């Protein structure tokens, strides 16, 4: 028989009672300060509620991008060192430092890949945990709000609508949360990649950029 001790013990910071009450407190404060014309109170509440995980995961994503794009640059340095090593005649009695230089480049490439993988996975883990907290906070806020509706408000907001919000709508926000930084990381990766390629191949990179620029609208039309 399963007992209470067999269940996974949720950390105190992730308990629904604590997470929900904290989000409701932030949301009520932002609703009181909200401008009726803009109606950004909920968006600000979510950002304030998850500000630290968003910033930390954004920094980790930036580290992942930089370390991932450094590998081709280090590989180019390794190939240059290898060409110098092949075209140079070394004295057998003197130490050959070219091998050690190439070994350092290999270790640097491995280190960059390890940093990129570690930062990327850590960022995803932070966003998944933060998305779960956002979902818990939103569900608690919706449930709390539905219990405090007046008779007139209940005519416009039925139980079915509240259930839909707590199930499908909140789930979509949680799924989106894992891709939160894609709107700036993808353009940054493309820009930095073209900068590195331009440094290596020159103006020929613009031909590839033109092909990508032409293919994107065509793909958007075909996928409709």
C-alpha cells in the first residue's frame, strides 16, 4: 500500500499555497495600479513574479550562444596552427610547442561545447520550473477570482469558462514559457553567425543571406 511518505515531497518554495498566494498578492497590487487604457496588469504581474528566473535563464542562454559560436572560430585557429606545424621543420633536439598549441585548441573546443550544453540545459530547467510556478499562480488566481464573483459577474463568467482558463489557456502559457527567450536568441544567433562567416568568407555571405531572405516568405506562404 502507498502511504504519504511514498509521495514526492514538493519543495516549500513550489507549494501551490505559497506560490498562489504570492502571485495573487502581486496581481492585486498591479490591478490597483493598472491603467484602464493599457490593461497590462497581468503581463506585469507575471514578469514581476518570474523576474529572477527570466533574467538568469536569459544570461545562461547568452552564454550558450557565445560558447557555441566560439567553437568554429577555435577550429579555424586549430587548422591554422596545423598548417604551420606541417610546413615547419623542427629541430629534434628542441621541444615542439606546435603540438601543445593544437592540444590547447582541442581542449578549448571541448570546453566551449561543455559550457554551451551546461548553460543551455540549466536555462531550460530554470524556465520549466518557472513555467510550472506561473501555471500554479495563474490557476490559483483564477480559482480565487471565481470564488469571489458577484451574481452579475457570474452571468458573464461561467464555471465552464473558468475551467477552460485553468486547463487549456494556462497550459499554453506554460508550454510557451520554455521558448520564452527564442524571440531574441534566434536573431542574435543568426546575426553573430553571419558576422563570423563574413569574417571568414567575405562578401560571399550576402548571397546566403539573400537566399534565406527569399526562402522565408515562401515557406510562410506554403505553411499556411
